[in-house]
C-alpha cells in the first residue's frame, strides 16, 4: 500500500444505526429498535425476535423503521391465546409509539401477525409488506424436523453472506416457543381468509423462490385472496430474503412503499432476477 492509498471501509454490522427504546403498554415492558426519518414502517420480525439486516438499514435511509420485540420475547412470559390477541398487543405498542397510520411489514411469523393486524385494523395500515408469511403452510415443513444443516439450507440460499447462525438460547426457546407453537397452529385458517377477502389494503407479498421453510406456493393463496396485492418471487433466495438478496428486497419493497397506488399490481406472479 502506498502513502496515498487508503484501506477499504469496513462495513458496519447490520443494525448499527438503530437505537434501542422501550414503551410500557398492555402490561409489558416492550423493547423496540428504531432508525431513520420519514413515513413510519412498523416491522414485525420472525419468531426468533429482532434480527437486524442490511436491508433494514437501507430502508431506514428512506423511512422511519421501527422493529418491535414482541411482548414475552424479553424477560416476561406472554400467555396470549392466538394471533388476534398478539395483533391487539401490537396495536397497543403502535399507539404507545405515537403511530396512528403506518406501513406495516412482517417476516415469517411476523407476516402471520401482520395479516391478523391488517384484518382487525385496516384503517391503520397504509400498506402491507409480507416477507414469506408463515400463516398458511401448505406443502411446507416444520423446522423441528430438519437437522441444523438442513435448516440452514432451507432458511438461506447464501448463509455465507451473513454472520453465522448461532443456536438459539435455551432459556429463550423455553420461554417463547410454546407461544409460537400455540399461535401458529396447523396453518389452516379459513376464517382469516374470509376476513382478508374484504381487505382493501394494498399489499406486497415477497417469497424467495427457493424457500425451504414456507413453500412459495402459499404466496398464491394470499394473492388470490387479497384483491389489491402483488406477488413477487426473488430469484436465488430462500426463506430469509432480506439476507440472501438484500438489494433485490429493498428495490421491490422501496418501490412499493414509495409509489403508493402507482406501484404496478401484477396479476401474474413476478420473478425478481439477479
């Protein structure tokens, strides 16, 4: 290296720009992470709780992104009976954060919760983004049936692009997983489908084409049900689209959030190529 050369910039860990906060609501001390300015995007993460990604960092350059930790995912247990109950708690959290109407985004377990929230509170949801939502699980596998190696392959097409997936903390699993199993049920919910059929909210459904956790065919169930929705498959991505293809995820989600009703609602499935 010469005296005029500089070392390449070291990329910060995902989530470095987010700050931690807490609200007291619904009987819980609720943790959240936030970054950015602009229109609010309330983000409901997967069953493992908040996992920060470069995709969230990029979205926070254009929006105020708020990542919620579900009640009971911290130190307190949560005996909520079903997703409608969890969605009601999320509504209380949004109110405590001063959010009236906002964009709502959910991943996997969070996508299932987001569907229940939108069905119960359509007036509060400006638009809805669902990343591999885990509500309907036709032809899908239960993660507990997979070996650690099989799970990584089903979860990510490119595990080398993100930090190593550490085994979950046993105390966290003991506290949280009974709630996850209770809320997830068997993946069938005709009552919710009927409620969603009347939902006017514009919705973007995103699946990795190689998702090995939630079979991507389930996106078509939602696409047929949600009358104002677009279904996009991301090439070379598995369940964790944000980590496998962050640029593609941000491109399509950002355009959807930016353009409002001018976003092209596709009546055929879309495929986002490399």
